[in-house]
C-alpha cells in the first residue's frame, strides 16, 4: 500500500525543485489551476 504522507512529502519537494528551476512555469500552472480549485470548492459547498 502507498504511504500517502511520504508520497505527499516527495511531491512537495519535487515541486519545490521545479519552482527553483522554472519559477514562471509554476506560477503559470497556479494561475491556471486556481479558478478550477475555487470552482471545485464552491461546487462542493453548494452540494452540501
């Protein structure tokens, strides 16, 4: 079985590495992802 805490820590460190190598790429991803995240959160609130 996958250890999700270890997996999350690994992904977090790799994203940190990526942001050091290509900070504009990470910023662009966050700009594109934020509306989808906000929409997902607001949709969940409406369904409750």
